[in-house]
C-alpha cells in the first residue's frame, strides 16, 4: 500500500467494480469487501479482498473496525454499494466515524430518504409531483380511493423485495388489492407498505435518473441518464441505458436536495406521467447506482469527487457532459432482451440497431479484462447448477 489514504468498496458487484476502477485509476489504493465472491476482487485496481459478515449484522461493524486496526486503515473512505450496508453504517456512524470517513447520511436524514412516505412528504413541501399514493392500515383498507390498476411497494424497498422476492405487486381492481393485503400481512405489517396509481407505460417513459454530488444541499455537479431496457420489463434493473439532459428533472431535483440539505452522492429517480404530463418522483438512492460507469465515461467521476471531499482535496467539478452515450450490462442485456423478443415486447430491428451504437460496457474492459472473464465463469456455473 502507498501512503495515500485508500478506499474500501463494500459489495463488489457491477457498481462496486465501477467505483474500484474509478478510484484505482486515480491512484487511490482500493480494498474490496463482500459477503461472497465478487467480480471487483478480480480488478487490477483491487489491492486486497476480504470476505465479510452479513451487512446487517453487528459482526459486520466489528469486522470493519478490526480490519482498520489490523491493516492500519485509519482515515480510509468507505463506499457502500447497497442499501443494507448504508442502513447499518448509518446506525453506527459514531463508532465507524472514529476509524473511517464516509458521506453516508445520519439516521434522521436517512429516514427521510429510505422511508418512502417521509420522502414523498418532503417532496410535496417543495411542490415536486409524486404518484397518487395511499398508505394502508387495518382500519382504512375500505377507504381506498385510487384509479386502478395500482402497485403496492414497501416503504423500505430493499427490505420489501428481499422479504417477498419482488419489488412491487400489481392489482387490477380493489378485490385483488385486498387479497394482496391478506398475503402481505403474513410477513409484514401493512403500515410498512404503500399503494400508488400506476404511471402508464407508453414505451418511451422509462426511468430517468438525476444523479448528483452535493455539499449541504449545494449542487456541485450532476449527470442525468435514462433506462432504455431493464429486467423485469417495467420497474426493473437497468441492462441498457443512455446519458440525457432534462431541464424539468434538473430543477425539481435541485429543490429536493436543498430541502434535504443533502451531502454526498445520490441518484433521484423519476417517471414521466404521459397523462398528467409531469415528471414524478419515485425514490432516492443515497449512493452510486448500478450504471455509474456511464457517468464516469461522460467525465463525471462521482467516486473520486466523494473521495476528494472526504480528504480535503480541491476538485474542479464539471457542469456539462456528453449526451446520447449508451451503457450496456452485456450478459444480462443479452439474456433478457432475448426473452423480451420472444414475448413480443422488443422488436428485433430495434435491438439490432441498439448494438450498432457506441457503448460503454458495465464489466468488459480492455485495460482491466479479468472481471469480465470471471463474471462469465460465474454465470456459466450458475447456468449449469440450474
């Protein structure tokens, strides 16, 4: 290790790999932690890899502190790649802050971000459009006044999806919705959920991500992207995306981040409502996101900006970026596009034309090829087991 303070990437999947590369290219020593084998550990920029306890366990915090002491990592920066890590670190900021640097929000602010009810109410204060929402309780289930179809989600999204194996439940009418409530109550309290009218999917209104680095609500730099393909086909994980600019989304996000007095990296998601003709807030992620490599390719290096901020290094923040650049997660996009074509959801010509574009790959890299080879091996092993 050199004498420069390093960075710890916690969870080394696609975005963890992207951040490993972004920091490693800048000469920052990088250590990767994960509960399992991961692709970022195979990057040439990963100096060490350690298998860690479950992110939500108290043992995880103890592990981080012990690692700091054993490996002399005092003052290193932590970059989490999923919500569970952020939850646990935020709960233990007093302990962790004695050893590491981080921009993770404190518990009070994190509640306003991850509790979707609180987030939507913060958005309403600054007149940011949100889908029509109902918050169910046992006493008010009969009071539902929504236009069907609707979706039910968890106020804490990752916990909900891990509990039920899916992000959302669709209901075509009130009868089906009440049946879903009965099912949901077997594993969670209804007050942990909320119901929203569906924003019509007309093909072109895919999720838009406004991403930013802020200090106390002041925007330092930003970048905007949009999903083109995802899996599942709606409300899914991105497989093919592009960089764009949207003035309305920019202005709305600026107001929201000021309202939250936000510091650090974030991703603010919107969906365009074609009937209401409004960009409606969906959620905020207080971290980098799966396709952060596209922002980096456009000259917006979020991991490095956060690292510089934490270490008192002056940064010249960019205020423009190239639009229309594509990003592709090769294997997942190939597999799920094939499925979408078979189901008639994706036109073969449209898919072929998309492959002709200049593309930034999620994992593939000529200068750092091993992670893609290892990812391919992992996927082949998984396919054999299935």
